[in-house]
C-alpha cells in the first residue's frame, strides 16, 4: 500500500473518530427521558436546593433523566396535578398526602427530606416569646390559610391550649409573611428557613422555635401517583435517589453547595453567603437526624392525621399505606 493511500486512510479514520466523539454525547443527550417535576413554588427559592443541586450536578442526568421544573400553586395543587397525571412527580410537604387523600387524590409521599419540620415559629427576640402560649392577643403572619404552615401553627397553639381565635393570624403571602414580621407589624411568623434568613438580613433579631418541639409537622416531601408507583417504579426510584443526593450535598458541605447552587441559579449571583445561611438552617432544623435519608416516620404521620381529623381539616382518617411508601428509600 502506498504512503499516499495510508495517509488518506489515516485521515479518514481520524475524521470518523472525531465524528463519533461528537455524536456519542449528542446521542446520550437524545436518550435522556424528559420528566416534568412540579414544585409548589418557584425553583429559584433556596428551599428547593436539593432539587436544583441534583439538576446542577448532573444527578438526574446520570439516572438518564432530563428534568424540567414547573411551578404549581402550593402543595395541594401539586398533589392534584400529579394525581391527575399532568406531572409525573411533585414536591409538597409530608403532611400533604393527608389532605390530598381526603379529597380523593390518589397520591403518596415517596420520600421526606429530613426528620424535622419545615416550619418554625419565629418571633422578635425583644418580645421574649418563648412558647406559643405567649402569642395570645398577638399578630402572627402565615403564608396562607390553606398552607400546611398554617396548620402547623394551629397544632402548636393547640398543644398549649390556644386556638386560632386567641391569636391574630394574618395570611400575608410569600413576601409579606416575612416582610411584615421584619417591619414589626407582627410579633411572630410561621416561617421556613428562607424567610427567617430574609428577615434577619432585613435587621430582625429573632428567636426560633422549631414547630416539632410542640407539633410534629413534617419536612418537604416527594409525591407520586398510585398509578406511576405501580406502573413505573423505576422512574420514581431514579428521581428519589438523585434528589436525596442533592440533600446530602447540602448536609455535607453547605458552603460548597451554596456556590454550586448560585452558579446554577444566576438570580442569586453574589448571594452565596445568604444561601449558605439558609442551607445551614435547613441542616440544623430540617434535614438532620433522619435515620435513613428520605424515610417517612409512620408513627409521626399517624399522629398528624389524627390532628387533621380532630380539627376538621379532613373528615376521616385514611389507611396509612395510602399516604406513603418507603419502598424507594429502603430499596425494597
């Protein structure tokens, strides 16, 4: 074979190899399964750090998934959309399936992100509110009267012998809930770590009482429909596994997680320190001390459901195995 022929052959091989190198990642991208993940509020909120990190660090892609986050109108709306098949998976609170089942919505919690409650009672330090009992006659802001944070506040009040009639509870929306508190128009708020940090950065000196000191409300949860759990459990397993990796990253190194988060959510550019504070608060009050990451506490859920029934939020109890499954976090 002549040297010219060898040269042409080598060039042809190099061209084919170069094309192959380009086509392989393109083919891998094309093979990713597109999944709509419905969140109860904007994915740009630090509360959804585990989900955003799972996307930013390629944990969903490593499972063969291309996840698109869409925004619902709160956890119960997410449950309705997931139950109706308009989204494969959704985010809510561990309590949400109690309300959903009472409305005939066929969804379960398939993972709970942490052993603590998402909600804390946050008050002004100088008002010396060391117990929900001291809220009598005072103004407390909540997101909405249909939000699980509101129900958690009612649960805290009930534990100290108070009702909603003993307190001036104001539904202030996602911004007003902390802004009215920070502006001293309210003595306390039923808040999540995101809002607590916002209030602190606005100058509020705060006292934080975790809701689960008095009332065992839950952390954020992943919801899936009965149909998807039955027909496509592999997909649910992949989504749960990837999302929990995001949570574990925050727990392991909140500073590095904040940097990765901000790089993926440019609206928070320059706010790494603030995001780190939020993540540290989630670690302290929400994520930590869960024996198995993602596992639902059945006894806690049972007590919560009893409260919801006793207070007329839902008409009757549902079977606990209709409200959750641990199969995707225990590998069963």
